[in-house]
């Protein structure tokens, strides 16, 4: 199979990455799963021939001197691709990533409504974080397009390589590719302020120097957007802190507290229909968040996010619960991608229990929970019998609860979360340490 045929195939199948390696057949990652697409393994030298066919003479010379090469290619009627060429066990190998040329709308990506507001800020630092292939670049491109469509200004991007091509709309968009339009991130960043930008997009923050430039842009009244490899907001801040020596941490915390507008963390989760949906955590620079960052109390931010959903913040576990509740992802995939499986499991059970209790319908999650609900809706004589059974098994505390329910049916719903918590404690002791706060 010819190289162009493989490129066309990965685009047609909506794949993300193409892998070419000596001794292995061509493979593609489709919806996050590796799929073999050829019945023949590459022989020695074949992948090298493909790699050299897409490099010019200068790139070949540079690759032979230093066996690492990153470049972007365009194939007419097929699309744009980001290519990484390297050497493994003495043989050339390639990984080709599809660059989506059509910029999706943020609503089609399922992004929270707070994010367009975030990219319309006049100044500050906004970071998009996630693992490789988590879709953070696509989300950022979508929000950049929103800004471009709704605000007049000058947008400069510095990328390695350019992934999405932004046309001029209300804003002028100048995109610079490292290795093509500038020698390095450092060279481009040093001259960016002379180009009178309103918005600066840095493809990725990989070093302390780049982080210093990003903070400097925010401090001088610009909106700076960038990506960072981290799993969530806390890890992103930890990584930024580790860029700097300890004697600079106090100043760093102050700079971040003054300039950070938000951190958006993203993961792609397999859906029930074999696609992927974005689970998104949002940390905003609220006064409380700024105060904690200034003090260096990064570990307390997660709790603030949990309590600030009305402000637009959201934890990963809440995002996963919402996807599960909408029927987009399975319980297994929700728990597999959670920051805390126990917290998410408890959240699902409590919220489902409360909702179904108010509807006076049994819960399908377990027989004991169904029994609790049948007790709440049974006739008085049935409730008396249930109360007696409870006394035999568990003691006086539950008799009191049943009696109150019998005398005042309107109070039954307020007591059921406590009964549910007790049932959960019996089934899963490891979760009892977080039961009482939720039940209260």
C-alpha cells in the first residue's frame, strides 16, 4: 500500500495517528484503539524511503546529523498531517498525526459554556492541559475561532507545527510555525510584543523560559493561551512550580495569583456508541482560588472546585457523572477515568437515589435500596411490619426512623439518604469515611 493511500485511509476512517515501523505492519489509531491496516510488515529500509520522500535536502541533512525530525505536510485532496520521524533499533520509524483542517464549533465538542467567556478576557493566562491525544489542541482551536469570530484584534500564534489554519475574520490572525517561520519558540517569543498583539497563543509550554514569557505577556495586558501536559489542574500547577527553583516560588505564586484566569483540563472517554466524549475540568481564577495560589495551597483547590459549580467550575468527577447521567458513557468508563473512584461511585448512588426517591420508584442499583423505597411508599400496616423486621436485624435506631416515617410520611424523603448511607456502609466499608458529609 502506497503512503498516500494510507493517508487517505486514516482520514476516511476518522483516525488520529498512523504508525510506520520496520518489522511491523502499518497501523492506525481509530477512536483511540490501535488497528492493523496492512497484511505485510515493512522490510528494512522501506520506512526510511518513505520518510526521505517527504523531507527536503536540508531536512535530510539535519536528520542524519540529529536523528529527530518534526514537520508538517499537506497532501492535496487528502489533508494536513504532523509527522515525527525518528530512529529505533537502527531503523527509521514514523508517526503521522492527522491535523483537522475544519475547526469544530465549541458546542459540537461539548465544551462548557463558561469557556467562550474565558477566551474573551482582555488579559490574563489561560492554560489547556491534558495528556497527548486528549483533544486539548482541538478545543483550544475551537475557542480561538470563537474569539476570532466575535472580537476585533490581532492574534499571534506560535506553534510546532501549525495544526489548525485560522482564516482572518473579525481579527487578524498571524500564525508562525517553529522551524519554518521562526527558528525557535524563544526567538519568536522575544519579538512577539513588538508585533502589537492582543492575543498570543503558545503551542505548548515545555520549559521555564516559555512559562516566564507566558506570565510576562499576561502581566503586560495581553491574553495568553497555551497548552501543557498534565492530567488535571493540580498537576498542571505542580508542573509549573517545578519549572522554577524553590527560592523563586513565592514570586511565582504571586504572579500566578494575579494573572491566572483559568485552567481547563480535558480527557477523552470512550462512549457507548464507540466514539469518544470530552470530560472537562474547569478551574477559574476566582478570589478564593487566587488567595490559595498566592499562599501556595494548591492541594486545596480541588475542594474549592467542588463547591464552586455555580461559578462555572467543575471537577473531572462531576464532568464524568454528567456524561454518565446523559447516557453517553458507561459506569465502567466513568469510574475508570475518575480522579477518585470512591467519590464518583458515591456521587452516582446518592444522586440517583435522591432523584428516584422523589419519584417514588425503586432503585435498580441494589435490592436493599429498593426495599428502602418500598418501605417509604407502603401502607401504614406494611410499614409497621417493616419496622419490626428492622428492629430484629439492626436495633433501636432504625425503629425510631421507621416510626417517624409512619407518623409523618412527609419526612420520609429527608431520612432516606441516611438509610442509604447505612446500606452502603454495610456493603462497602471503605467508603464510609465520606458518607456522613454527603448524607448531611
